[in-house]
C-alpha cells in the first residue's frame, strides 16, 4: 500500500480570548483551501487528499477540543466559527474557499452565514443543517456508555471508523489516537451542540456558490439530511456519490480533491 503522505509542518495561532488553534499549512498557489474536520477528528482527516492538492495553498486547523488545539468549552457552533474567524485574520487569508466535513460542515455554514470572513466558495462534505435524529441519538448513547479513558483497541472504534471502501489502516490509526485523546467533556459538548443545532435559516442567508457532496451509504447523516441541506443552501453542484459512506475524503480522496479543485478553478474560468 502507498505510504502516507507527510503532514505539513504544525504551528499554533493564539486566539484573542485565550487558547490556541493548532494548524498545518501547505504552501501553494491560488485561493486558500481551508478545511474543517468533523467530530473526534483533526487536521489529519484530510491527509489522504494532500497528494492530490499538490501546488495548492492548504490550511488545516484542529478545532478547539480536538487534535493539538487547546481544550476549552465548546458551547456553540458560533464559538467554533469565531475561532476560525480569528485564525483567518491571524494568517491574513484572503477570500479562502472553506470545506467542512460533518460537524465541520456545520461550522463552515455558520462561518458563511455570519459574514465576518469574506469567503470565496463553500464546500460541504457529508453535511447536515439539523443533525439531530435517530443516528445522532444512538451515537450519543454509545459515547455515554464508553469507559474513560478509552482504549485504542475498544470495539467501538472499529465501528466508528468503519468505511464503505478500503482505507489505509495507518491513516485510521492516527485518527483513533486523536479520538481517544479527547476529553470526555469535549465529546459531551459537541454532541449536545449538534443535537440542538438547526442552521436552516442561516443556510438560506448564504449567498456563496456551494458544492454539496455526500455519500449514498452515509449512516450518520442519511439521505434526508443532504436533501434538506440542498434545499436551503441551493448548491451550484449537488453530488451524492454511490458506494461511499460518511467519509468521502477518506474513501475517494483523489475524486474529492479533484471536485474541490474543479469547483475552485471555475472561479478563475468565470
């Protein structure tokens, strides 16, 4: 199997209210591609895409409570979006293209709706505007019953990181390490935040070109979530990929990278 591409160097950006975000930045040309990961993940969630984004300027932050970023309260999506606004200002990013996966997609929509950052385009991967439902409730119940600390070989992690297509075990091992390193209170904060989230109105106010991607076999945010998101966001491109689950960028990284690059390239063509 092809060795994993190295992550770009890591560094920290201080937040105005205290704490910091850890980030990885790949130098390159064109609009900045800013990627926001999902719940229990980290910047490494997009590692498999990096070889297919060679030559692009890529910024990969860890959200607060995740990866190498600081551990602090996670009361709302607005809090997470505010952290990203501070990061964009600190790095001097000009009109980034934001791509969010799962919980990161909700942060990306919140960021776009708030309008405090001048975004060029918005991409959602396995997104939802109203995440609450049977799948999220079952997940919250599972998390509540897990031991603390959580062992790397706990069966729950096999289920949590199950994919519809083969994914490099070494890549998943890194994500598992980040998951078990999370504090229990950060899990609870994120799950509670997602359970009460409804971004329907915010999505209706977004005036950016949008690319919405989901997997036909997504068991966490099944088809109804994508349909609702598409009705509210009115994406320029709306794609449901067959044979793919909740993590399209793990299962088909080359295709997802190409879709993002093409979507960004259409700006220059226009």
